[in-house]
């Protein structure tokens, strides 16, 4: 998406590093949730994350960027929400990843 906006990867890299560092800080808490099987929405609920995923898909398609990967995550989030996990935190998706594929 950034390329379509004229932003090169080298310009974006320092910002991406800060994002990755921030995400890395969440990992121990996410690991605890996964290991305990308890996913309280301490930061945001999966329903909120799914709305952000939908926005990413819409924006990707609007600028002609392949949206297959975000669509996959959104489909998994939608299944998890339908199973009653909408009020839980993002790591609850591990339960969807743990299920056998449908292919």
C-alpha cells in the first residue's frame, strides 16, 4: 500500500522497526494468554480488531493491492467471533489456527 502512495521501503523501515518493537513487547502477555487459554481483552477485543482488518482489506482493494492475506485473517477472526470470542483479545485466534484446515 505504501508503494502505491509513493513511499519507498527504506523510508518506511525505521517506522516499521518501531512498530515491530512495540509488538514484541506484547508477546510475553500474549504467550501467557495462549498458555492459560484465557484471553481477556486487556487492549482491545477481537471485534474491534476485525473492524480494523475490514478497513485494511477495503483500503488495499481501493488501491489495487492484493488483499488475500488480510482476508484470510479476517475470515479466521469472523469464525472466532461467530464462536463467541468477539469480546476476547487477539491471541484467541490461536484456537482458529489450531483447527484442521478445510482444504
